[in-house]
C-alpha cells in the first residue's frame, strides 16, 4: 500500500484568533510529509502510530454513527488495515505546530471516506466549508477541539485564506524571491508541546474583559493587517505590523511562549533584527519568525536552529 503524501502546514497568521473573528492565512510546507503504509510495520514508531490509528478508527466509527449526513467511511476497510499493522509514516515532527495530526486526518479521509470531496472538483465555498467542518470533527480526536484548517491545508496542498468562520478561499501568495533578504523562518524551541492545554489557557483568558478587549483592538487588528500586507507583497507594512503583533503576543500570551525564549523574543523587538510570533497554539514546538534581513537574524539567533521557509 502506497498512499499519496500529505504535507505539513504553517499557519502564518491567525493562531487562536480565527475562532474569535480574525482572518487567517495557512500555507503548505512541503519540507515535511507523511503517508499511510502497510510495510515495515515492526518498528517501534510504526507500532505506536498503529495503536493511535486503531483508537482513531473507533472514534470515526462513532462519529459517522452520530453524524452520518456529515461524513461516512469504509470503516471495515480501515479496521482491517489497522489490524494488519497500518501506520502513518511521517517526517512531520509531532507537537511542533506544523500539522502532524492534520496530515494524518487528510490521509485517512482521502483513503477511506465514502462520497468524498476531491481536490479535482470545482471547490466552491460550500464544499470548502463542508471539508473544513468534516476535518474539524475528525481532528478533534487529537486536540479536543479543532478548526479543521490544518487537515484542509494538507488535503488541498494550497494556501488558504480564512476571511471569517463562513468564508474561506484558496488563495495565491506572492512568488518567493530566493535572492531576497526578507524571510519567514521557523525557530526550534526544542520542546514538544500539546495543543489542548494551550487552547484551554486561551479560553480561560477570554473570561477576562481586559483580555477580550486586547484581542479585539490589538491582536485581531494586527493579524488582519499582516495578512493584507503579506498577500499584497508590502514588506514595509508587513514588518511594521508584525512588530506590533509580536509585542502584543509578548505582553499578553506569555504562558504560551516557552520560558527560555522570553528574552530572545524581546531582543528581536528591540533590535528589529527579527520578530517572533506563535506557530500554531504555542507552548513549544516551532516559533515563527519574520526577518527583514535573514543573515542578520541568523547571526542574532546564533546557537538556535533556524529553518527558512519563505524568502521575499
């Protein structure tokens, strides 16, 4: 069995804010990928993945019993393959905020969903929203709650712009300039994280009126401005707004920033060498960075693992 590969993703903008009305922009990141496999099933990694898949198969059986109008699967085939040792062979680091569970969800849907919406169809707003809803229900098995965006991005393998809860669209992003000094990069925190606790911290914080006001007046405003600047290729505007967004996150999302990176975060804001933001829910994994001059940023971040994902 050799299924298609599904890629990791990077949520450039919109973490935590999408569910509160901000826009979001998610792009595929083809450096990491994964696919379903039925060979070499005896390794420890394969056995661990297989155990998770078996639990997921039971969850999906219950999901289709509860919401048959939303999605149905060839459960018998899924269970049979799981019994035979099937696993998700993936290079996507788990707990790093770049969609390891999203790629798995996309692969299972692609292989076992009946009457599935395919990437070859005319992807109307209605179909995109239905896919997002299906994927949100499926991925909830791993995170407790999910927007469905990660699997959607992995399944379609194209950049996705979220305008609102009811409006999402495939979008184009400016062509990379591999000679450009400006860059988006991943900074490895070295900490494996869990999404659910970070989401819980955010939901608890929302009970505070001051936090809600900050989300509305600062976080959502700068997130939306960054997306517009990025899509329009306005580097000057982007760096002005990403600096403000980085400051807002630093002052209001401290529990989601790994402690060892607080000083580094502030240093970027003060020096203007780079600006950091959460990659996904935060708490560890990768931290997302934006640099006006990537060489200067690498020099300032010496000793840390920096991975360039986009240059402009």
